């Protein structure tokens, strides 16, 4: 089959690899669409993935075309979205419900072959069947949405919160859509890219600006979410949390990124600084939420490219153009 392959840091190509065969409790998925995200860029930079080469792609959905010998829950032709998370279920974190922090954390498309290929293998336990009205290609958005749902699990729902989101790329916009549904009093969005800000306005943010200083809220925001991973944005955001408020590190920074905190302020104003890593018990809920139309795929997916153009798609993603780019093998 045809597959994208990250061979070495900085080197991604299109190649031919053997068709996958499913284990007893696995299925083969004919990939309809696979999204690209910042994690793929990190893998291309030589971070995250312990071993290269790897077929990337952890945001995908497709049709079941092969069944392991002990699979009875799914049938050939079923349309499924795939939670990429692979946990050991044995370590201290798995045994205490923090599976996303698993000591042996692994994921389809990060540590084992992923969805940027004609076919991908997934455990039956990771597959969520899609209702008929959901486009299987659009369902590539469920994985990033499940990360956003996890982010709100960490935050806890806060009715009438003042929310500030840094970054209006795909993840920032998903956080915006969910903030509206958690009953936020206001959701402000900052981004230095005017084109991206326009989309945040289109999706109904309260205010949009190139920087938070333009928004004139000296008391700060109850919830500040970084969806950039950018050091300057993070530093600015930590300083704009209101008393008793929470800062959520949701964007993925480079390993070397640092920010400073003011311990007295954290003490005196009871500020919480927390993070949200990938998916935890949130994939199935994200799939159900997605089926209600929480995201407009025509807004969120800006480019649909053939698999053959995966290297160019990565380049385009790196340049910051557009929103979610998917390849359709
Ligand atoms: Zn992703
Ligand atoms: Zn574990």
C-alpha cells in the first residue's frame, strides 16, 4: 500500500509498505481521511517518536475492511473513527485512571504505524462506529476534538466564566466552540494572524485581537487557555489569569520552551496552572458531540489533499497556512 513515511528527522516521503494484517482483536481500516497536526511536525523534528521510520497520522477515520480472528463487535463496511491512544493498562498511571500519562504511552501514528496511508490497523477497542449522517472523511476531526474535550475535563465546566484563548488555529477554534457550550460569559481570542482571527469572529467569539492588551480587561480572565505552544503567548497568558482563575497549557511547546511564574501571585491570588495531554476517556464523547454538529467541517477543514501530497501538506501546515489539513488516501 501507499503510505507517508517519516524516515529520519526532517525527512518525509511517500513510499510503498506492506499491507497491514490485523491481530486477533484488531481491525484494518481503509483510511478515508487523516489530519495533520503539530504533533506530526514534532515527530518530523525528531521529538516524541522513540523510533523512526514511522508512518505518521493519529487523526483518522475510515471503513473497516479487515477483521481480526476474535473481533465480533465490528463488521466489514462499518465506518469508524479511531482513538489513537495505546495504553499499557499495567503501570501506576494506567492503574489510577491517568492512562494518558502511561509510563509506556504509545499511539497509532506516533509510536506505531498510523493513518497517513491507504490502510491502518487499530484495536477494536479504539474504534467508534459513526452514525450514517456523519461524513467519514470529516470524522478525522474527532481526534483533535477529543483532545479539546479532555482540556475541558481538566478545567471543569465553569458557567459564566470569562475565557481568553491564545491562538485561533484548529485547536484554539475548537476550544472556542467548546467554551461557548460550557456556558462561558465571554470568549475572547487573540492571534497575531489576522486571517485566523477572522475565522474566530466568524465562529462567534466575543472579541478578537492581535494581543490581549487590546482587550482592556485589567482584572484578567477566569480561564486562560494557551493553544499556541508559543513562549511569548504563554508568558503573556500566565500574567492575565484573574484571581482564583486557571491557566491551561493546551498547546504543545518545543521541549526547550520556558516561562516564568510569580510565586507570590500564585499564592496570593490562588491561581491554578495546569495542562492537558492528548486524550483521556474523551474520544467516545467527542465522537458523539461531533455527530451533533458541534464543528462545521467546512470551516475546520481548510484543505483536502491526496495522500501523494503528504510532504507538501506538511510544508503547508508548517507555514501556518489554513486550518486543518487532511490527506485523503
Ligand atoms: Zn493531533
Ligand atoms: Zn500504563
